[in-house]
C-alpha cells in the first residue's frame, strides 16, 4: 500500500479534534489569567 502525499481525511480529523480539545482547555485558563492580571493592575 503506497503512502500518498499529504494527509488522509482521518489524520486531519484527528488533528482537528486534538486542537479543539486543547483550545477548550487552554482558552478558559487564558481568560482567567487576563482577568486576574487586570484586577491585580488595579
């Protein structure tokens, strides 16, 4: 079975799912850090 150039659909879906999970975990923490920094600055 020859390896075709580029990504298969399954690989793209897996990467998108992983990025989505990371974003869902990281964004709330990032917004909390911003809010805490703004409060501390005041």
